[in-house]
C-alpha cells in the first residue's frame, strides 16, 4: 500500500523526522510518500494558521492522490482533515485525532503535553471534536512560547517530561500525548521516565492509516459527498477534484 504523508508546515526537517518514524513503523508493509508545503508557514501554531494550511493541504493531496491508499495529515491540529475526508475517496487520518482515539483505547484519561501555551485552546478543541472531552485531563505547556520551535524536543526535553509527570500526578492522566510535529520521535525516548502510556501522534496516525487502508472499504459514491462545483483560482488538481473530474 502507499501512504501519502502530507506536512502542511513548510519545515522540511519536520517532514524528514516524521517520514523516518513512519517508515520505521511501516517496514515493508507500506510505502511512505512524504510531501512538504512550499507555501504557508514554517510551523502552524494557531487556529487561524490552520485554516490557511488546510486549504494548502487539500491542494497537496489533490496533486498526488493517484495510486494512494490512505493519507496522513502530518500536523498536530489536523489542518484540512474534515474537508479532505469530504472530497477524497481514500481514508484520511490526522495526527491529533489519531492520537486521541488511540489514547482512548489505552487508558481512561488522556492529557496533551506540548511546547507552547499558544496552542492550548486549539489542542483542547481537537480533543472535544472527537467526542472524548469527558475523558480529557487538559493540556500542559511551559509558561511561555520558546523561540526555537524546530529544536523543542531536544531543548525542552526535561521540562516536557516534568509537565507529563504533572499531568499524571495532578490531573489524573494515564495516557499522555506529546503534541506537535516538532516533538515527533520524542515519545519512545522519554516513555520510561513518565508513569503513563506515552503516545507519538505521527506513529499513531500512520498505524491507523495502514489499518484503514487494509480494510479496503468502498468510499466512492457516498451520499454525503459535496456536489460537483466549478471554482476559480484554485490549484488545478484540486479544482478537478471538486468538480468531480477524472485526474489527468
């Protein structure tokens, strides 16, 4: 199977790290096809930026959807996830949703630990969107937003571990999600230091994408799919998808 890994952030290093994790998990069971946004933001850090990035993600998927069995939107917060599921006829998985749903199968209460307080409300929204708000123990973050986002996993490792321990001891979490693409790969490194299950969202998303693809469900012909519509100014591949035109 072929899994399209779409990073709507513009930072190639994040894509490279997540691709390595995805390929290590998939082994010879799936081909991982990575993409990095060429427009938008170096790192998406707000709901406003996610709205912009969602449209960018749709265009990236449309351009590369041929021969793909599932798509992973490789940005925590899942820009464009709901829209992508409406218009594309393959399973589409988001990092945040996949991590939350995975956490629900591994424990009773889940917490998100991330590197900046500016994402707190947005990430809480992601949990509530899954319908699992009653099992949510909250978001733990440092007091201030750090400047070096790309190296947050290394520079803030000790602080993130402390926050995760507090999520367990003070908030009652028994599953901790390390949220944000810059933290990809940190979970297995710190799992032994945190008295809870620790989830890496990109690993959860890739695993779920592979599972959904292997079910070989028929997604074409859904009554809920938007009607065909003409558009102006969109990327040509996305315009064809929205118009229900065959790929060329």
